[in-house]
């Protein structure tokens, strides 16, 4: 085996994460992390998703034996933890692994990666227009300057208004790539930030799907099988 054949290299998920971190670092975002075992409070309650909220059905949660503990269903708890510990201005991205109790197929896995972003500042300094500008910069840097995207209304309990962002991969073919919106005042209040003084935006995307689109991978399960015949292609 030659030296080049024996050398390791980065997994496509890691490569993609590093590329995205670089893009956001260039415009002032820092990286925040958090535990994969989370509390119900951080994962749901403080994000405006109480026990009786129908939106909880969107997250197929893996609960642990310890009461109130779960495997995080999204990386939003990282934002919650950061807002509890830091005062605005805040500009962070939070990449990491999340878990959902769902059947696996070509586009779904029990484990997968997300990347979320958060920016909070004094009211008037951050608006929906700033969110659009940040997302446009990110999409063009990652997919190329010719990428076409559109924003449409969408519902997420932790933002208001909420939007969904689609990108065009072929004429007439649009694919949803991320969700975003202005942070809901109830979320700011829950973490001790005055919604009368501060506002901000948040966004989130599935890293696995970004990887699949970027590298032309047809089945998400290939990313987790540890097969070097697959990994060595990247």
C-alpha cells in the first residue's frame, strides 16, 4: 500500500461542516457547542414548545430513562444554553449531531447532523433583511454564485415570522434546504433577554442533506456505514 493509499482524510460531513464554519466565520460568527444528552426544558420548553403543543409531534423524540432527559432532537438547545450564559450582541453557529426515533430510508436516519445559526442585537440592528442577506451570502458561497433560492412563509414555534428557504437544482425543481425566522419574543424572554430591547434571527439546516446535494450522494445511510470504499471517494 502506498503512503497516499494509507493516509486518512476527512469524512464528507466533516468536510462540509468545515466549509460552512469557514463561510460564517468570515462574517463574524463563532462556533458554539453543547451536549447531545439534553433536558426537556432546553430542547422544548424554552423554545416555545410546551408539553401540550402540537409542534412536539414534529420531533420523534428518543427519551432516556432519567426523567426529563432525552437525546437532543435538534441543535437549538445549544442556542438556548448560549443565550442563558451570554448577553447580546450574539452571533453563533451550532453544528452537531441530533437524534430522531424514525424509520431509516434513503433520506432519513436515526442520527444525523444539523447546523443552526443565531444572531441577537438591539432592536433595529437585526431585521429580516439582514437574515436574507446572511443566507444569500452563505448559499452563494457554498453552492456557487449562480444558485437561485426563494423564501416562503413557514411555521416554527420558536420564530415569528418564520420562513422556509428553497434552492433550485434544476429548472422547475425546488428543494427545501433550511428553515429560519426572527426569534420569537417568548424565547428571548425565557432565556432572560428583554424582547423589548433586543431582537434577532435564527436559521437551521440539515447538514446531511447539504452533503448529499453537494457531493451527489443518493442515500444518507451511506454516510454512517463506515465503508472505506465509499468514504475514500471524497
